[in-house]
C-alpha cells in the first residue's frame, strides 16, 4: 500500500464542501492551521493540523508548506485549447473601433483561426497547446473541458481531437473533451448552415463517437450562425448518438439558446449575457449549469452576464476563462473570480465556488473534484498568501506556488516538475 503524504504548516484551508454544484455559499469552509493527508490519488483526511497528525500512520511523509494557503485545484469548464496562428492584429483593430461582428463579416474571427488551424501540422498544434497547458498548471488549473471547433471539416476536426488525445495522455492536467464542429459555418457551406449540420450529424458524429474519448457536443447557438432549429437538430442528433450536450448560448443576441439548453437537458449553457429570466428559471429547473464567461465581456468590452439574476433564478453558476484566440485570450481563473466580483455582482464565496466545485459540476466531476474533502481526488493548489481572499483582493497576480494533481506534486516553488 502506498505510504501517505501529509501536507502540514497550512495557514488556511479554504474549500467548498459537497459532491454536487451548489447555490449555497454556506458550503464554503475555512480551516486555520490546517493539514491534508493524501494517500495515492485521494485525500484521506483534512482538518486542524493537530487532528490530522494524530490520524497519520507511522510511515507518513510530512511536507511543510510554511504558512501557505490550500485550495482545491481550479477547474476550467470551457476552453478552446487546440488552434493555430494568432489574432492579435484583430485585437488591435477592435481597440481602434472595429466590432467583433464586423471583423467576422470580413473573414476574420473564428474563420481566420480555422484557416490557420487547417494549415498547421498536428505537431505544431500540440507544441502550442502543450505550452498553454503548462501555463494553466502554473496558474493552478488542474482540470479542463477542451473543445474542437477550429477545423470545420473532417480532417482538421479529427486532427484537433488527435492532439487532445495525445496531450491528455501525457500532461498532468485532466482533460474532458468536447466536439464542437458546429462552432461556425465553414466557407464551403456559406449560406447553408442546415446542410453543414446535416453533414455533421450524418458523417462526423458517428465517427467521433467511435473514438470513445469525447464526452460532449457543443454548438454556437447564435443569430446568423446556428439558430434555434439547426441547433436543436444537431444537439438532438448528438443525444441520439449517446453524447451529452452543452451550448454557447445567448452571447450576442437574446436568441433563446438558454431555453433550448433547458429543454434538451444540457449539462451546461455558457455565455448567457442575454438570457431571459424565464430561460434562467428553466435552466434552474432542468439542472443546467450556467457557465458565465466574464473574460469574454472584458476582452470584447461588452456587457456582462447578470450573475445575481441567475442566482435569484436558482441556477448553479460556474465561471470559466473561455480561453481562445479571439475573444478571451487568458488562462487565469483567479482573474475570472475578480471580474465576477467586480463586474458581475458576485460575492467572493460565490466566485470561489464557481471556479472549483461548480466548475467541476459543469463537467459532471463534482463527486470527485472541486473540493478538499476525504474521498475526493487530491487536486490541491497552494497559494503564497495568508488566505484565499487574496485571489481577488490582491488581483491580477498569480499567487500559485505549488500544485498537487491526483496526489502527485506537479508544481513546486512556481516551477513545473517534469518526469
């Protein structure tokens, strides 16, 4: 049996509790002068240091964290990981007054990244994405949901999934995969979104399902992209093939994607800037997580989703970076917490749950991830701060010094540990 490791000298342990997403900030616990006992990949005991030490077997290895704060590993439930090229030029154009929709209409936006991703080799895509994962790990992200969607043809969509398979097997960050062939209407199907959806449903969904590594299907349900009927057709086909579903919904216009997510029982609906109160209530009733993406609003200088309204409706709220090349080029979940608090009306406790326990619920991992509790996977982030509040109070700074993933130390003193 594996000898356990006990992390001691923790000034504060700050974590949610429970095995499901929650709207209750009482689910957050703070333990001063704490310790965490880990055996193998799991947490065996947490509590005041004196109590945990008393429970340690004789062969325990003790690691002194020297007054650092312990929190669960961040979960990021919505990222676009594998893509080629760069769109910093478009970002500067927006600073000079061009709009996101205007740039997209000129062949920029997602279509620009599609061209660059199609042209890139799998090795080049993997090298770029691996660097992103390394940076995420250094910022305390231990589990992600990653989407395809920058191919929009069979070869490139599968190339993205191949890269995700490769990285998932080799990198400490745990990756849940999503197929998002319906991210945009490709040039070959310009003006024919329904025909493209038919192709995805008939040709690609069965092939992607056969791979066995993809959990979800996602779609950009948006005006002038994939509107409600095409979105319903694609998502229903995904359900029929045995996938679970999630949606980009009501980001730019109040189209009704949040209502469709509730109707079809989506695990998560994301963005939701323009979701109606009626559809927010429907999401709460269906158990669909509201994954809000404040980085996109910040980066595009656009409106923010009203977190208080979702909370009032009874929705479980997650936060995500929406890491992507065009509308939210960041990997910091701590920054999403700060934006949630400063721009969306969230309390610190709500924002903290939204990037840990509730983010895990948004990818159906809350029973094993997202909190520091016995029986949960030992995904632990240590902050070089006196308390977790500094994630937002001392904002814009990476406070992560050490990371444990599934019981293994993968970052120490702000350096990646390579094996």
